[in-house]
């Protein structure tokens, strides 16, 4: 099953550093330290993996500047795998796009990027999940009332407005990530309420979120994350609180956080979306049947043929259990205890194992960051 994630964000929102950091954190399965990181992301080809590793090496090198803005347009494909007893199980694939954030906000005739803008539009149309990176430095300005800070108006009324226009007709999950959370964490910790309230004071956010709230099938999440971790970089604050750049502090240890949360949600939410769609179709089928035959219908089968392989190996019962657990506030410990890598005996186990890891990570995240769910769909797992 291939999960297409379209990452949207203005210039310098943090897209490139995020990808390098995500890959660094998840490219090696972690069997010892944290049981719920017992999976890995593998780049689709060797060159891509090497390129991401070398980008990351430059990012962490205190003697080098941060990478300059992206010019190319690159699709990154990652295979999400579980390795157990010397066998590798490939559960799903994640596809990302990286591109020059700035040029996409100009009219295509001016940016000379017609082809690339077409590609982005096409990707949005085919996406399973939309991932919007909100620049943490811009959010910092908003929260501190620095209304005249450079680029803020352009960002709010052009970049963000363009993104919302592009995606408003799609009813798939939308995740807002607030990048560079390390800059906000000292003051805001893990509370998202203030950020949520601030964003909603702007009509475009309010309308977007409220508009979607009427569309009860859409999931909207807010995910604070840091690709660099705390203390690795600091904002250079000039006169009148103006942020003039980001400086590496020289700290060697880099501990990104929450970068894996969007992919964990992407798999769980995509399963739920597929299931909900199927239930709706079944309901329509039964309705038509009832009208034609004037009799009560029955919902079909125990299988999950509507899921792309290899996830269609799951039974309908397991899928309903996954959805129920995802919806309900299961204590992380309960999920954690289910994980046992040495017990994986086949593809089905591997899938369940990965889902367990993702449950754990997302539930822990929800416990740690109240206010992250902005809107959720009607759940049909009881059907
Ligand atoms: N403190 C902090 N700064 C970050 C983080 N991620 C990115 N930055 C800063 O933000 C700048 C831009 O990040 P990029 O990843 O290059 O942004 P981008 O979205 O790829 O930008 P374009 O390629 O121009 O579209 C970096 O040079 C860093 O200074 C983070 O997690 N924490
Ligand atoms: Mg970039």
C-alpha cells in the first residue's frame, strides 16, 4: 500500500531539513531502546539514502551553514519495513515531494515552474494525506504580537491563502505541522491551546478549520515538531525583537522529536478513510437492494478486499479493532505490551506489529500534546 503524502509549505518552512531528519531518525530499526521504534524507513534507492545522509551530515556540522533553499523538485519514496528473525517485511510505502517553497507561491508564468506547479496540483489530487508545514518562526512572531515582522503578511495572506485554495475541495486528512518547535518549546512547552486560539483569530485558518468541521469526514491535526531537537539552533534576535536568522549553537547531540508522528497517523488515518468509504458504499448498496427487493440487506463479508495489498490480509474484525483502538484513549502501556518482535511469524503479524508501534507513538503524542486534534470524522467501527 502506497501512501502519498503531499508536503506543502512556504519558503524556509523547514521541508528539506524535515526529510533529512526523518530519514536519519527512522532509517535504522531500533530494537533495543524503544520497542515502539521497531520499524524502519528505507529509501527506494541507494543514491537517495546517501543523499539524505549527506544532507543531514551538513545540517549537523557546526562549521557549515544550513543548506540553502531547494531549487529542484524531487520525489522521495520510502519503504516502511519491519525486520524480524532475519526476515524483512515491507508493510507500506510513503511518498514525499520536496520542492522550492517560494516559487510555488508565485504565478506560474513568473516563476518559470509551470511544470512543477502542475505536478504539485496533480499530487494534491492523488494524495492520501496533506501535510502542511507552518514555519515555527512565523508562529513565534504571531504569538508575540510582532505583527510587522518581515514576511508575516505575505505568508498569511499569500502563501497560506494559496495552500488553502489548492486543497479545499479534497476531503482527506490534513496535518498542520508547526516546525522549529524547539524555538517555541521554552515558552509553550507542550500546550497547543494558545497556538490553536491564535491561528483561529485569522479568518483564513478559522474558515478552513470550521469549514472542514462541517465536513465531518475530515481529520485535521496540529503537530508541533522539531527536526533539530532542543538546543541545537537558536534564533538570532535583533533590534525590536526582529528575528534575523538561525544560528547553530555548536551542540553535537541532535534529538529530533515528533518527526515520525505524521507518518504514523498517515497509515492509521488512511486505513480509517478506506474503511469509512467502504462502509458508505455498503450502506448505499444495501439501500439500493432494499429499494429493489423491498427486503432487509446484510453487510457483506469478513474480508478487507477494499484495502490495497498487503494490508488486505487483515480481517475485517482486526481492522475494526484497529479503528476502535485508534479512536479510544487506550493507555500507551496496553499497546506497548502487545509488541513482541520475536513473535512475528508472517506478513500479517508484521503489519499488526507496525500498527502497534504507530498506535503507541500517536497515543503517547496525544497524551503529551493536548489540543492536537482539531477535527475528527464520524467513526464507523461499530458497524
Ligand atoms: N530551530 C530550528 N530551525 C530549523 C528547523 N528546521 C529548519 N530550520 C531552519 O529553517 C531554515 C529553512 O529550512 P529548510 O528545510 O531549508 O526549509 P525549506 O522549506 O526546505 O525551504 P525551501 O527549500 O526554500 O522551500 C533552515 O536553514 C534552518 O535555519 C528546526 O527544526 N529547528
Ligand atoms: Mg527546501
